[in-house]
């Protein structure tokens, strides 16, 4: 978000590469939305989130994906490999 002036959001995703389950952790409390996109920009997974850490099953085909977390205090994106 362009108007974000607070603390930067940092993200950890594990295991790396992702297998059948994925855990995401950020450095601050956040209410918002988590989405995962495939290389074609299609949404593969999404959920509303609250807190600092989330675990969820990720049973997509192997490949590269983009994880995006968007909340009222900012946004963060990272790519990852699904094995």
C-alpha cells in the first residue's frame, strides 16, 4: 500500500521448498487476506487471516507460486517453490 508509514512487514515461509503443508509467519499482528497465485496469476488458495502465524494445507502441483498478504497496515509478497 502506498500510504503505509508504519513498521515494515517481514515474512517467513516454511518449509522451503513447501511440501503438503505451509506455515507463514510475519513480524506484527495483522488482519487481512492471504492469497497464493500460480505463475499464470490465478488464485490457488485464499483465506482471511488474523494474527501473526498461519498454517494451511497446500496440495497444488509442483512449481513456483506467489504468496500475498494484504492487511489494513500494509502488504507483503514473496515467491516460493512447491515441491
